[in-house]
C-alpha cells in the first residue's frame, strides 16, 4: 500500500517534480524528457521508477501518463505551489490572526490579500473551524475510548 510519505518522497526531488509536472502537462516521449531535464539515462529511469512505484504515472505505448491518483496529487502539489507564491501574504494573515481580531475583519483581510479561490476557501473554512473548536467547552477527562460491545454466544 502506498503511504502519504511514499507519495511525497517520490516527488520531493526538484528534477523528479519537474518530470512529474511535464508528464502531467504533456505526456511526452521519454527521449525528449531526458534531453530537456539534462538527466542521465540512469537518473531518468530511477526517477520514472519512483513515480511509477508511487502509483503516480504509468506507461502506455512508450508514453507516460498520470494515473487517476497522479492527477489528484498533481492538483494538490499545484495548490501548494500557489500557496508558496502567496507565502508573504499568508504570513501577514498569521501575524494578525488572534482572539482579539474580529473574525469578520480577518475574513475581509483574507478576501483582499488572497486572489486564489481555493486558498481563500481553505483559510476561511479553517477560521470557522477554529472558532467553533475554541467556543465548545469540553472536559478531556470525560472522553472515553470507543470499544465494540461483546456479543454473547
């Protein structure tokens, strides 16, 4: 079974990530990919093996394509890339986020600073979840682990 860490490890190298993204965008012939990325044949096939073993790509008729899982991972890493582009704005939001700062004002700041709707939605939904979690009092001592009831024979 493929884990999250296996998946992230497979795309953690810069050249492998470029290779993955190139396949996502174009599904290229292997000889073109090797030349464009200045990889040795061994480096290329090692990286392609990592992506294949992680379930991100597959090969059909000498061409590489993203699997359905690969498409989901591609979209997720694309969102991470967009977040990196907005990192300074995200840090600014973090710096003003506090219990004293009104949630409605924070939402306005997020709406003004962040253009990307996916990132904006994540931040606003997290803000709502944090507010609810902070408002609901609970006693940790009363939380009991769930166990299956025993059936008598």
